[in-house]
C-alpha cells in the first residue's frame, strides 16, 4: 500500500481495474473460463497413442502459467484454483515442482519422458497416493519395467507405457509374466502397454475397463498369453490389441473361453487373420458389442493358407445392415451392423495371385444374412459369388451398389449388376430402393441403360416393382441427363421415383457411421480418427 500512496496514479489504475467488467465476473465463473482455456476437463482427458504421443492435454494445461501474468486479480484466482495445476508435464523438474505445489492435495496426472535410470526418481517425486494418472514415454528397453514392479500407487486410475515401434533385443523368446505396481492394481481402470516386447502383466485387474495392448514387431505373443491377461479383467469394456503377425500360434494350453460380459468395443489391428480367428474363438463377448478387425493380413510366405471362415460371434447374429467392399482380388472390407452391435473387417493378402472369391461364396454360412435389410456393395469384373450370396438375402429392401471398372475379356460389371436384378427366380424379393453409382465407366451407356431398363421392367412384371431408383453415372450433369433422358419416360413408368445425379458427393460412398463411436472409448486415450476409417478400396469407378 505504501507504493500506492507514493504514486496516486497506481491507486487509480488499481481501482479502475477492479471495477472493470472482466474483474466483476464471479470467481467460480472465471475459474470455468480458465479451465476452458487450458483444456482442463475435471472428468477426463486423452491423447493419441502412436509411439510419438500428441501430448496436447499436458501442453495446453501449461497455459495456466500465462493466466498468472495477466493481472494481480487473475493471478490470485488462478493460484487459488488447484484443479488448474493437476496435469503435470514432468519433462521440466521446475515445472513439475511448481505445478505440484499449486495443485496442493488435489489428485494429479503426470507425464514423463525419461531415461531408464531416472524413472525411479520421478516415480517418487509425486506423492503416490495423490497420483491418479501416469503417462510414460519410454525407449524399448526391458529395464524400464523394474521400477514399476515394486512401486505402488494405491489410487492410480490410468497407466500408460508408450514406446516406439522398435524391436526388443530378446523379443523372440516366450513372454514373461510381471506383477506391476507391487501387485496393487485394484484401483486401475485403464492400462495401455504400447509395443510390449518380452512380458505381459499377471495382475488381477478387478476395476479395469480400458485395455490397450500393442506388441513389438517380433514379440512372441501367443493367443494364450493374451487370454491369460484377459482372464484377469472381468469388467473390461474397451479392448484394443495391436500387431501380432506371422508367428505360429500355440493353442494347446488354452483351457476354455474367456468371458468378457461387459465388453462394448473390441479392436484388433494389424494382426494375422488366423490370429484374429483364434482370439475370437476363445472369447465370449456380448451380442451387443462392436468388433473392429483392421488391417488384417494373410501372408502365404509365413505359412498362412486360404482364409478360413469367420468365427461365430455375437455381433454377427442379428445384423440388419451389410456393407461389402471387395475390390481387387486380394483386398476387401466387410461391415455388419445392427442398431446396437457391429462387426467390421478390412483384410488383405500379401500375395497378388490370391483371391477372396471362394471366401465370399461361403458368406451365408458365416453371417445370418436373412435378417439384412440394407445392403451396400461393389460389383467388379472378377466377382462370381453375388448370385449364390444374394439368394439368401430375402429381407433386403435397400440396395446401394458401386459399379467397378471394366477389365478386358471379363464380364462388364454393369451387365453383372443388371443380370442380378433380373435373375429368375427373383433375387432380393423385398427390394424397394436401388442406388447405383458409377454405372457408366466406359463403353456404351445406352447399352448399359437398356440393360438396366430391362432388369427393372422384369422385376415390375414379376410383381417386384421398385419404389425408388437413383443413378449417378460417371458423367457430368448435362451428359448424364441427356443420355439417361432417352430412357426417362420408360423408367418412370416402371418405378415410383426416379433420380439421375451428376458429379458430387458419392451416392454410394462407404463411410464409418456414428454408431461406431461408442460412448466412453476415448475416455483415456484419443483415438487417431484416420486410423480406423474404411479404406479407399482401389479399382472403383
């Protein structure tokens, strides 16, 4: 106050600041603004797991420091708000100590990127009972696990061990079993072990709801190793297993299925096809669950033969929507959905001479296709399976089809499509709405359209008149309407509604639908939104 008396202008400035609108905001509301600015959500936060994690949540939390330099009032309010200081970027010891002091006794989260010899030191910097989340970015070295074996944090909710995608020096040997956190993991709800090389945890995790297990490229992880972990997670809701390729799988020691009755989302990524099927065979999951099998591989060079059938699992039983994106012979994706469950697979063969054609022939034996009402497909010159597959789809009312490109000496895909619509006895007898994209890729559009008119007329005469027909040829708008216009009157008499579209958004584009965003899946780690998108299958129009 003496300094104010010596300089009356400072008193006036101080009084003016105190009476300004921004400083009349109630402190509770001001703190909420601070939390928004620093991206502090008291309930949760997440960052991307990819070997080089995007630590936005920790970096943005450091914005609280800037708030303390605006004015005296803002500084005092920020310093009296311990929740602003609970996300600690531990790469600076000075920052760590400052945030920890200002957080007082409030539970904190800590990020650490340290060498093996410094890990034990930083683990004991934060009071163990105060730590709720620990995110470690580590090098792929076995000695990192040593401090985490005897260290205990009784209230720890989330543990992340994130390492680069490098090989471990002894990754080929069988995986060992390790008790983490001095065996005290009862409070742990989320565990991410990225690019594990030589061990898996042997703890019992009664509260665990989120589990990410990603293995080093040459890690000798067997299905029984995974099941040994999953058998200790009775309340698991979200499970991601990443990278298991090209090693023989020993199933001899597996006693029986592991029941995950609370599972909501299962993601299997970059895993050999046989490994995916082995794991699904020994997991009992709810019917209302989403299963994503992404970047699944069959590699004959590693002893894998033709793909076997899908393992029967809950989400395949009562599907109402089916997307089939088979394109070039060695790649495809499949999405099976109901209102509360789904199964998706993007798979490919590392052998251009192989084909999925015979696998698709047996699709009705793998999926209950009789309940499908919405069907979304691509038609390509090499496909021979559509007629026997569609024969079982009696409930389909909506068909979306992408017509692939012509190949010399092979049937025209548009001819194949028209033949399916006009096959006798009628395929898809309940069909009402048809959407066709890329109907003219090359060749004679008039001939292609004539075939479509004949197919639609055949269905109308057989008592299966279409309600709606929408066509998006591979032409500009004026070309499309001029050429299709020759058949407009004829088609209009055969269907209740006809539309011809020019260039624009894909009429029959394959997209991931909102129902695959399961509530809670990003509670602890932000998923890379591009990682599990439906791939851009080659050879489409």
